[in-house]
């Protein structure tokens, strides 16, 4: 332990708390004022699959649709190189023919493969079910962490997850990015990623609270965070490399998905240190909170030391 240079993370906890409050307030303000730019999955609209004679230039297709009075149209590659999908608000029966006529431009090289309408009622159900699923996931996480660790740990874990979700949603509201089912899936993935990072830190904090007796609470938290720092940086770094590849070359279909995950991984790594761990300090977690329960064998008491390194376990 003496060879490890401990980083004083908790020395900056107050500054980080101020930054987190600013992030949350700005994000909630953006959500209240601008709101999310809901995609067709939630608002309803028409999805049109088109086939070209030759592989089209997607940027040219978008500009043609914007020039024809369809500024909200989303154009993505779909299937073969000659296939594209146009998603656009509206439920007119002849909307597919109108789009096809605009893109044909007199050359008759575009054919309609399929056209389908997504009703707003289905979109509302998806939005409501997604929100309920997110709340259910947070409730399950709180119960799980409380049972595995202690109630104060569950508060920190859930606070970190709520922090991450609000910040990601706030960034999407500020930038006006489309929020669709892929982004909702990304937010659920962010919850899982952030929770995993927090659990790794909490495991080390609990272990050190039990075996390290010559440190105060901030020192133990700093020591635990320093021990897990290498793992955290490697995991986050490799994940971000993959997400950057998806962000730049993954195509428009998953661009917002990659964006949400990139923001979430960065914010989740931050929250594992300065939200989840700092809350333990502010809730005044003590050694007594994490002392192993006493077990009695033939009239003798032993600490339940399972999982604690360097301690002799009772003979049973």
C-alpha cells in the first residue's frame, strides 16, 4: 500500500459537486424549454424503402428532399448499396409517390420497394414503456445494491445513474439531436455500463473499509479509487475507441446511438468517482456500516470474513 501513490479524488469533491449541479440544472432547463426532438419512432410518420439503379449519394438525396420542402426527412443507407430508407413525418397515402417523384427528377431510376406508416399512438406507447422500463431498472438497481452492499451505497449508485441519464438527455435537448429507439437503447446501455463501473469501485471500497484500519473515510475512498483507476481508464478508453469508430463511420442509422453512448461513457466514468463515491462521504459511511456480521459456531463468535484478503477465515 505504501508503494501506491494515492490520488486525492475527494479533495475535489466539492468542486465536482458544483459542476454536477450545473450540469443537472442546465440539462433540466434544456429539457423543459426545448424538449427532446423525438424521432419518428415516437411521433409517428412514414418509412419509405427505395431502390436506385446505381448506388446513390446520400448527401445529394438529403439536399434534394430539403429543396423540395421536406426538411425533416431522414435518409439512411439500408440493405444493399443501391437501397435507401427515407423516414419522414406525415401519413398521406401518396407520400411515397411524392418522395419518389422528387428523387426520380425525371430520370426514372428510383423505385419504391416498401412504404409503412408508424402511428403516433404506437409512438406514445413506446415512449411510455421506455420510460417505465428505465424507472424499473433504477428501482431494481437500488434494491440490488442495498442488498449487496448497504443502503448508503444504493443511494450513491442510483444518484449516479440518474445524473448520467439526465445529462445525456440534456445534451440531446441542447443540440437538438433526434431521440429515437436507438438512443433509448443507448441510454439503457449507459445505465448498465455506469452501474458496472460503480460496482467495481464499491467492491474495493467495501473491502478496504474492512481491512484498512489506519485511514479515515476520505482516505479509504481515495485509496480504493486509485486502485481501480487503471482498470477504469482501460475499460473506458477501449470502449470510447470502438464508439468513435461507430460515430465516424457507422452511418447515420446509428450515429445518434453512438453519440449517446460516447456521452454516457464519459459521464458515467466521472459519476462513478464524483457522484457515487462522493455520496458515501457525504452520507457519513463508517467502518461499522460495512463490518461483516458475526457468526457463531459452537459457542464461539467469528467475523464473516469471506472475500477479505489477508484475513484468516474461521474453520468451517
